[in-house]
C-alpha cells in the first residue's frame, strides 16, 4: 500500500514542511504507525487516506515544536500556526497538485542528472535504495549518497515546493521528461550488465509518464513521451529470447507485442504535438502499425528522422536516420551518411556506430570489413548480451 501511495503522501507532507527529505521521513513514520495500529484496529476503508492524514498530523506537529525545530519554524512555521489537523486528506485535485510539485522539485536543474533520476525513482516511483542500485548496476551506498546529497542540495538552494510557470516551467518540464525518458531507456536497453532488458525499470518510467500526462493534460509533449513509451514497452516481451539473448527487430515474433499498450500509445498520440518526443512516438507508431517487418513504412520513418534531426541535432539521431535510409533506399545510400559520422567525438566510444556500419557492409557483400566492425562494436559495449550477439555475427562472417 505504501509503494502505491508513497508519492502522494510525500507530496502532501512536503507542501507543509517544504523539505522532501523530512517529508519522506514523516511518510515512513506513518507506515510505522500503521504497522503498530492496523493489526489491532483492522485496515481502514481508505488506507491511503489514513496514511496521508497521519503523516500530515505529524508534519503539523513537527513545525509547531518551536524549541526543537526552530529552524523549520523560522522557515514555514509562521504560516501554519492556525492550521487545524486535517481529518481527511485534501480532495484529489489538491493531491494531484502536490504530486505535480513533487515531480518538478525532484527533477530540479540544480541537481545532477544521476541525482534527479535516483530521487525521482525514490519519491515518485516508490523504489527502495536497493532496487535503484540493482536497476542501474551500482552500489546501494552510491545511490544512498546521491539521494541524500540531492535532498541537501534542494534544501540548501531553497528550492520552493511549487509548480513553476512561464519559461521556467518549460525548462523544468524538459528536465522532468528527460529523467523519465532516461529511466525508461536504461530499462529498455541496459547500458551494462548481463541483461539486455530490465522490464521493471520500464514499468516505473511508464507509470511516471502516465501520471504526468494525467497531471498536465494540456502539454502535448507529455502525451508524446507517454505515447513513445507505450509503443516501446509493447515490444519488450519480443526483444529477448529464452536465454535473454537480443532478438533483432526483423526477427521478433510480433504476436508477442502487447496490443493493449499499442492501443494506449495510439490514444496518447491523439494529444501529442510536434516536439522531439512526439516525433519519436510517431516513428515508434510506424513500427507498431506494421503487422510484418516487411510491411514497415521505412520511407515515412526516414522522413520523420529527418524532422527529428532538425528538432534535436544529434549524431545519434543522424545514425538512426541512416539506418532508416538504408531500409528505404538501400545500404549504398546509407553508408556515406554513416561514414560521415565517424569523426564525431560523441560517437567515438558508441558501439552502435560500428555495429550499424558492420550491418551495412554485410548487406553490401563486404564480409571481411563487416566482421571487423562487429568485433570493434563488441569491444565497445558494456552489455554482456549485446557483446555476445555482436561476436556471433562476426563469427558467422
């Protein structure tokens, strides 16, 4: 129950104490109270409301203890002197406003990207420190330090617990979307370790995207991101074989694609716009619409990647466009595009560059060169399953 309700409880309490670290502690105190009382009194009809009300009571008590918590009283206590303890949580709309404040606070630009990700998964996703560490293949101590430092940085910077407006909101929203996008990508195609896919991380990111779309229904790019993740998540079950080995898009069993998620993606696309996430969602939608790999509209995908390059100039996007061009016009049209990216510093250690080049050379009937590229790609990747696939392709040549 706490995992489901934690984000709402922390958000409601943070509005009172103006400190996400203290809010999280008070939310956990409410859980301890439940563990002590519910075995005797029974589980209440609205357990989430009980936990929220209990946490709020403790928050108000906290800010009223002038002797012990003088610093907090100096910051927010004066505004709470006459606040009565709530018997029930605020109405759902107020709670949603609190959630929105929590999202924007945990993804504040004052924090490094790694800290934003860890704090968001902790506060909004309800993940434990151990779960976050396992998902990103790092130590629990490292994650704990990131979360503690993130809370301190927010408090030190005096970050207000509020939803920003105007240009500030646009900048902060971009940070929020980026965090959710990065969390999903790490689950969809792990950068390191022995597993290609970590579905639980994808589910957490997808849940955050859905929450955000419900909280900010008027923002097209929020729906664009939600649509993108729905489409991508629909293919997860088909992306790996029985032993966890990668299955290339051309070889995937499309009957394993989750039609419900595809329909959700289509629904989200109706509210999407023309920004980068919306264009990526349109590309993913083209794949979702193809019953067979041979039915894929590669010309449309190449055109969409051309549009994406204008929105987000990036060598990685250029590489993806080259792949689409190779499918629409042939490998001979795409190889010069890939070769032009060889000097890009950002792609120097990017294993997909030699991987794509190897695929093009193999299709052009140049096996020796292709084998060397696959071997180079295998040496660059940190994911065990990807390395095995690349070495297998090299050996076959």
